[in-house]
């Protein structure tokens, strides 16, 4: 369905199938015991994808929740879970390779122009406004997803909440980056920009990003 390039050294799994509580570990069922039907379906789909990732590295651990609500990954692993109405996915990697990773899935068309001021900077809005309707519909979803991905990625390290206007999407050549517009906490690797990768599947955008332990950042392509 969706494959993240092997060069990223991560494991991923995605599904658009409905799954029930039978796929959950007992501990996970206790977490979700009071969830209403839609939230429960999203939780089950996400945990199912995460379980499939863990199986590929020989693990069968339940994935519980941090106090913040973020997934609590087994020791030695870092990961991220996301879902939209039509698709769920998880991404997993060894802590020996990555400090943190982030994943976000969004349905194209949900971020309408009347919401742009809430999520985007003036420079981002200028870029979106210069595109035709179909392009702006895709790009607004992509920009939103990249910011969500960055938030998830940085939170695992900083435990800090940031606003949509605290970072900005920049385009360099054919590559996208997130540039923080605020001073990030010291637990975040020093870097002026963070590369964002994405794929499109049907009407969904899948965005993901990683930070290596060495704090390596790809040089921005100036072409």
C-alpha cells in the first residue's frame, strides 16, 4: 500500500481496514474502555499498525500512553502513530539510529482557506494564495501535515507544546523543510531546519520526519 524508502531505516505499516478490540493487548483494552465508537476505531487501527511494526523486530509489547496521551514505545524504540478517517499508520525505528520520528496522515481538502490564518504564517499564505484551487487544496493539507509531524517529532524530545505559527514550511528546490520560528528547548538537536518527507495515497497525505542521534541535518538544496 504505502512503503517508506528503506534508506530511512524505519519500519512502517498502514491500513484502511476496520479492526476491532480483539487486536488489542489487555492493557490497551483498559486504556480504551470508555472510548466512543469512532475514537475506539481510530485507536484500534493505530495500535494494529504499531503492533505490525513491532512484530517485524520480534516484539509483542502493548503500546500504552504517556500522561500527555502520546504512545509509550518499548525501551530502545521510537515511533509515531497517525490516522485520518480513511487511513491509519505507524512508523518505528531503533533509538540507536534516531532520537525521534514523527508521522501524520491527513485527508486532502479539509484545510479550507477560511482556516489558513489559524495554521499558517503570512509567507505560507502567500505561497498558498499563488497556487490554483487544486494545488492550494493539496498544499494547505501538506503544510498542515508537516507542522503536525514536526510537533509530534519534537514533543518526544522536548515535552513542549508549540503553536502552528511557531514553525514555518519552506521549499528549497524540490524538498520541504520545517523551520522553527522560536528558540527550541535544549533537548532538541540544534538545527535551523528539519527535512519533511511525504507521500500521497489516493486522497490522503502521509508526512514523516526523523532526527538522527548525531544531530545530522541534510544541507538545504539551493537549486
